[in-house]
């Protein structure tokens, strides 16, 4: 036996509710407008998020390339193996203090004398490293005194009053090697053709000599009135009775 509960059943128990409500053409295509729309579930609206436009660099027109520049006018300070498409600059002429035809005394300094390499007279060598010693002379206390230059170490010295005296302003003896030779001598004597290297304040001539000492061959001065050759070694003036004298080949 059926029982009326006292409330109307839901619509799906009763007859269909036709016709459906008018279609909404803005929601469904026209060919489906005669059919019931699907159930529309209610969902919360999607929150709006801010939209960031990425920053992009605005292209900027580049300046036109510079016009062709002429070659630089500076000159390098060296010549590669002496090869150059241009002629090398002409340097200042070398000053000569004294010239005797086959040799010259050329003024320079102990730190800049290396430009005379190949012209300077080789007087000997250092005993501790074998470096060359050139023949030089310099003024000191009124005397013009022959001495030595270590061109590798930029150091020059002469002998005076028992000491080896460092000097900066010097004169380097330059000559062709075939024009000179070293001649053995002793006790203040000098052979014919001996090269005059300087003089004392009293006017006595000093000659270019050299002596062997502790593995070195060191140029110095022959002082005839002292009957010896003086060389500078280790800060001292060392005398030698046996020595060589630089002489001109006649």
C-alpha cells in the first residue's frame, strides 16, 4: 500500500519538465540549442593574479664605425734582428775625447756604456763569474786614472791612495783589436808604444796595464815612479811587480 509522505517528490520522479528553458546562444552552439544544457557546477571564481610584462632592452641604433685612421706615428724602440722596411734613425755622433788614429777615448757612464760593445778594448775578466772587464779611465782628485769597467754589472772603478774608488762618469778605450796588443813588463817599466792612459796631478804619465790576481785578469794603471801596476780588487788597491802593458802595434 502506497503512502503519501506528505511532500512532493523531486522532479526526476515526476514527468519530464519539457520544453526546456530557452537555449542561450551565447553559451551553446546553435545545433545543440534544442537539447538540455549540461548541469552547470558552481565553482568559485579563479582569483586574478597580476600579470608582469618582462622588461626587454629597447634596441638602440649603434653609431657608425669610425673612419679609417692613419697608421700611428710612434716608433718602436727596437729593431727586430736589424730587419726593418725603414732606415733606422741616425743617432747622435759619438764624442771622442782623445784620438790617436788607431784608438779613441769615448765619454760615457758606467750604466750606459753597453752601447760601445764591440768597440771597447777588452782588458780582462772577473775571476768569480768570467764577465768581461773593459779598459776605462776617470778623473779623481785631480788625477786622470786608468781603471776597469764591469759592463755586465754596470760598475766601474779606479785606484787611488790605496783604495778602489767607484766612478760613474768614465771614458772607455775603443780600438780595433788588431791595432793593439798586451806586452809583458815588470817593475814600473813600459815597452815602446805603450798607451798613455792618464796622468797624476803632478804631471806624471800613467799607462794602461793589467795583472792577474785570484783567477781574474784586471786592467789598471802602471805607475812608473812606484815601479808597479795597480789594480782594484775587493775595494783595495793591489800592487803587482809583474804585469802586462797595452801597446800600439807599429
